[in-house]
C-alpha cells in the first residue's frame, strides 16, 4: 500500500487550498459561535467570521496560546456542548494546570485517519504487527497510534509504557514489525535487548514510529542500529491532536503535515509575522476540521520550518522540518540560545561516552550563568591515566563550545548513574532563580 | 617484576570512595596499596590487592568502571638518591613514566611501581 488516502495525500495545491479555505471559513464560524474566549478575541480586534473568506485571510486571525487553554480550564475552550464530546485528553505542562482537550467522535475518527496515513507512510499495512509502547491514558500517544493501527487493520498490541523486559518478550514472541514509542524509550528497549544478551536478528522489527519529544539525528541513527529498524518521526501535540499531525516518509526530508486537517504556519517567535518557506520559526496550527475543541492559529512553541516543494514519495502534503526544540525548552545561557537537541547532537558523536545518557544543570553563580553537562563515561574508554580521561573531558568541552557558542563544563560520571525514565526524560535542571 | 593493578574511575561525588572501599571489604578483598590521582572533576583510584580478579568483579557489580594493567615494580635501596638514579636511567634511555607510586607488600620490602608504555624495555634496563 503506497498511500492510505491517495486523493488527499497527492492532491494538487489548488485543490488543497480550496479545501483548506472552505474548512477555515467553517471552523472560524463554529469556533466564534461555540467558544466565548475566541469570540472575545475576535471582537476585541473588530473581526467578524464573515471577514474570513479563505486561507489567504488566515493572518488576520488572532493567535491562541496555552495560556488561553489554562485560563479556560477545564472545558472552557470546547466549541460544542458537552453532550457532543466523546473523550478528553490532558497533558501536564512544566508549570501550572493541565491542558485539557475534548474530542467528538468525528474528531477521534479524523485522528485515527491521520495515524493510519502515518503508518502507511512508514511502510506498514494490514499484515504488520504494531507494538504500541506509548503511554495509554490522558497522554495522547498510546491511544493515537492505537486507533490509527486499528483503522489500518494492522495487528495492534496495546502494550503501553513500562516493564521493559515484558515488552521485549512481547515484541520478540509476537514478532512485532513496527514499534511506536518515544525515542528515549526506544533507546531503553534497545539497551535492554543488548543487556539481556538477545540477538536483534531474532526480532522481526522493521520500522519504528517515534515522537513526543525532540531527538537528534544521531540518536535516531543509534536507535536504528540498536533495533535494526528504519526510524520514522511522528509529530503531534495533544492540543491539536496527538501523534499524527505530521509524519516523515521514506525520503526522510521532513514530515508531511496532514494539512487538510491541520493548517501549518511558521512565524517569527518575536514579531509573530509569517516567514517564507525554509525559514526557521515557531510552528502555528489551525485545526481545520475539529469539532470538540478547534484552535485557531495555536502557537505550539515548537521550532520548525515548512517546505511546499514536491516530495519524491509522491505526496504533495507540505513538509515541516523535524522539531529541533521548543521556544520554552530553549535555554538562554549568557544571552546565547541553546537547545538541548544541539547538546545531544554533539554528545552522540563522541564514542567515549554513552551519548544518550546526559543531564544538563544550569545555575547562576554571581551574575553569570553556568552550564554543566553530566555525561556517562563509556567503560571501554576508561584508562588508569588521568591525562587520557581528562583529554576526553576537554574534547567534549571543546566540541560543545564550537557547536553552542557558549561554554559548558563537562563532568564525567559512571555508566548508568544518570536517571533514564521510561517516558519523557527530564534532562534539564535549571537552578537559576531569576 | 610486574605488579598487576586495578584502576577505578571515581566520580567527584560525596561517598564514592567509601562505596568503593565498602565493595572491596564486602567481597573480603585486602588492599595492599591504594593510590588516588585526583583532579578537580574526577579521580582515578589505583589499587593493588591480594586478589585483583575478585576486587574487579566486586567493583563492577557495585557499578564502578575499572581498567586492569601491569606496572613495573622495582626495589630501591634505602639510601638517598637511589630512586633518582634509577628513574634517571630510564628517562635517559627515553622510557616514559606516566606515574609512579610506592607499594609495600606486608612483611616484604618496599617497591616503587611505575606505569610506562614500554614495559619490556624498562625491565631490560633495570636488570
Ligand atoms: Zn514524502
């Protein structure tokens, strides 16, 4: 199977624009009528739903932010009566309240369609066995891939996260061909398979569908090697829809956005003005077809870029650059913007350390920001001579300075001494009290 | 003579040396010599024990990173200048010494242990 929905996925730009325009007019009207917070935003700038005649008018619309969702906790952003809502999901942020989303049955169906398309993009079909190790529950990861895999008709294994040895047994015994989880958990699974002394060739895994946290190209290579698979990026956020908002194809040239459902824009994070194709900025989405909780120009805080040129896979769906960080994960160290993904990318190139295990500790001493990166020294690289170990440490500091443009102190620690969680790993400890 | 050594990576964290010593005593290993090379950021503990295999296994089980290697041990006469003379001879012949420490086996004579990348030549020169 080449496409799950060939008509949409290979649609001409004119047809797509017409579809998006009709849906935008409709969703703006529905959100204005159903969600008081959005009506107030529109009224405040004197904009009426009928002023929006097509996708070309999108920049006239006000932005929606996470603060709007929090201010209207729990159900204040829904645009339909509660009787129409079939399910809620919620995600916890780093600060404050949960962000709650409500889905109608059609929303759940659209979402499943997105994930079915995503699975086909990764080369899956009805004959595949899809092992879902994303957490099931309020988090959208597990149920998103689950419904998509069921819709496609693959054999779906709802393993959820945790109990890694049991997961490995299931993956091996059932002959899973696709694994869906966070990249850091894929790494944990890969490491446990090695530790348990299994040969990865005895597994049938072929593809991995990984998302929900930023990861570097090097970490991807490492996972591909450990699990003997091709790794695909899946992107999503619960506010817009869980995983399946966009997905990478075999040509690995960005992620195709399901733009008939989610209209993407890239804006300058400071001026909020749209930027041209290929320019990095903050990713903004408008949910074109959502009923339960449509969001207009929602600022994701994710850093990406868009490309509209045609992809070799035949899909015409716009591509977004894999997310390299979040505007709010971004650390500002002595005035320099630093993304954890940059740090990871440097570490993964150094063979003398366990690159996927690291922790960043930011502090302020006097008036100066300090950044310490703790990394695990690989046992094979240890020597009885101080100068050898010190040379490794210095080289990492040197590479870090060259890549980040700001110095970091490298501390070597023993293998397996840094915490590695099964879901999203906490890698940054910011002790600054500003 | 060659003396086998276990080197251990020591993080600059409170209690690590105690944990290291605890792992050894827990395994019933006797330490014959302990030398610590310390930097601001980490340390390397160099051990000679009565059973290095057992020591290394116990340390690995306790999560320590280890490395094994042989050092050259020489007996030095107990008079001023004799160590300088011996080491000077090696250095004149271009044998590099990475580090040096002393070691006294219980009931035996004091030895000077040193690490070099050219064990064979060092031994030949000292004969
Ligand atoms: Zn493509």
